[in-house]
């Protein structure tokens, strides 16, 4: 009979709990199907139109751990017609949904910026939803040279 030390038991339990809490599935990259499913869930299955969205990202990211992103939508922001949500997808990340921005008419503009983490060279897809039910999309390829989620 082999006994496990209290310290070893705590380490094993904490590691399992952390993996479960983060939803780790053992996959290192999402598939195009995973990205498409996330987009379909966001849009309710509606087809997105190209245009109206601007994505500002570097063409080459020397470090995938911190890639600057700015996304904007050329649309009115009044009480009757405004951009309500923007979803950003990274189709090569372990979890493709990167961020969702929410807006109201009081936002004034549908513009958001942040830094994202990319696992590898991949497409960044932005999908915008308006209060009137219109869906717009755009995408941009970012080449990651080092770092990133995956290594």
C-alpha cells in the first residue's frame, strides 16, 4: 500500500480543479468548425454581410502574448439604430471566442480596443450585431512569430 503525502494530494487536487474551472478540454487549437459554431451562436444563424467593420491589428505580431486590437463599426449610434454587440474570434486559439463588446446608443461610437493573446498565426474575425438585426463581419490574418498561448 502506497501512501500519498498531504502536499502531493493538495497539488493533484488543485491541478485538477484548475483544469476543470478553465474548461480545459485537452485541445491545443480550435478548429474552423469551432469558430463557425461560435459565430452562428452569436448571430442566431443569420448570414453576415462583409463591410462596415474596421479591424486594426499588426500584420506581424512579434509576441503573440499581447497583440493590440482595435475594432470599429461605421454605423449610426442613435436610439433607433445602433451597434449592440461586437464579437471577436481567433480561429486558431484553444477557445475561439476572444471578447464580446456591448454598446448602447449612449456609447456614441461603436469602437473598442484591447490587447489579445494569440496562439499562432491565425485569422481574427469580428462580427457586429445591430439593434435592427443586421450582422456585419470582417477578418484579418495576423502572423505570430514567437510567444502566444501555445508557445
